C-alpha cells in the first residue's frame, strides 16, 4: 500500500507538504469524485471485510468503491500517512420512514484537527447528503456547500447533522412521487458523539448490514458518485443524475429506468466500475433518498 498509488486512483496531483485545510479539502474532493459510495459486493456474491489491505486492494487497485467503513477508513489512513491529526467517530443514521435515529452505530467517519480546530471528514454517505468539504465541528453554524446547507447542532454531548436542500426540478414527472426523492427541505442525517472509535467497533455492524433482511443494503443495490456539479446514483435499475443549482435555488433531478442489460454498461460509463462477478440489481421499497 502506498500513497502515490492512492493519489493516482483519485487523480490528485496537488501538494502534500502542508497539513492545512486547503490541502485536506482538495484531497477529499478528489476522493469523492473518483471513488463511488457503493454496496455492489453484497449483490454480486462478494463479502465486504474491513481489513485495511482488503479495502486498499478493492478501492485503489481494483478501482471499486465502498461504503462508509471502507471509504472513510481508507481516507483516514491516507490523512494519517500525510501527518494529519485524525481519529474515527461513529454515528447513528436517521431513518426517515421511522422518523428516528438507528439504534445501531453503523456509520464511520473521520475527525481531523487542524490548528486546534476540529473538522468532520465524511467521504462515505453518498447521494445528496455527501458533504463536499470538511465541516468545522461547531454547533449551530450554517455551512453552505454545493449540495446545500449543512449544520451541526450539539445537545448534552450529542452532535446532530442536518441538511437543507434547494427546490427540485424533475423533468420526468412519472418520478415526482418516487420514494427516492427527498420530500423535506430540511433533513436530519445522523447523530454522533466525540468518543473515539476503532474499526473493531464496526465489525458486527459490517456483517449485519450485508446479511440482515432488515438492512437497507440487502434491499437495494446502490452506486453513487459525486461529479463536478452534482452526483449520479444507480439504485436498482433507476439511474439518477442531479445537477446542483441548475437554476437559482433549484436542483435538476433526472431519472431514467434501465433494462437489465443496460446496468453493466451504466456502471462502466457513469461510475468507471467493472465488476468481476454478475450483479443482481435489487430495489425493495425501503428508506433511501437522494
């Protein structure tokens, strides 16, 4: 494993000499635009494991993506290797259908401290809730980014992330009531504490999420990638392309339904993913919004 090979994978050619916010942001943005958030292994007969060498091989050498425990573990390794002060945190993801936070800590992200300030670096959420810049860990401060306005709030030691979106223009009106569309303008994303975590804290969750019939990830095949002006998502057979700020305070959300034989081509052309095993797409109704 080496950093040069990782940077070749993400296309980053900038400096690595300074451990500052500008460098961190640049490295981070190259990652989320090159490495998809995806769970395709579950739906093509592969097992997701959390050994760093396996994650590195999958994402860097096989040019795949991964979910939060893979993407953010790799990002944490890269940043630590560059000399950043990093640690892992764990979050409980909000479930909009149940209007409640999950009872299992399933989301891993990275905390980075620069010049005494703490930032959250999360390259493993995907779709419209994927931050594009490290977020300063400050309660109540609105932090506008291209995807929308993010905000942390802290209450009694628990931190909450929420996001405010723009209006949406959907040319294909047959998708205007799709359960993939976020209906609320302000949406809770996850909650977390500042207790440091290790990858070991996620081993049970990693197995549970890829085997339980109650898991979102066994009920939907997901591949999403951030672009220069929005993001793409392939959920089951539904391909979505979102353009942020298409018009003032308006995002363009374009939907198309693929045939079975078009899925593999879309993965290659839209996400630069070539699978070694046959994918079986799935999209059972479950809470997952873009």
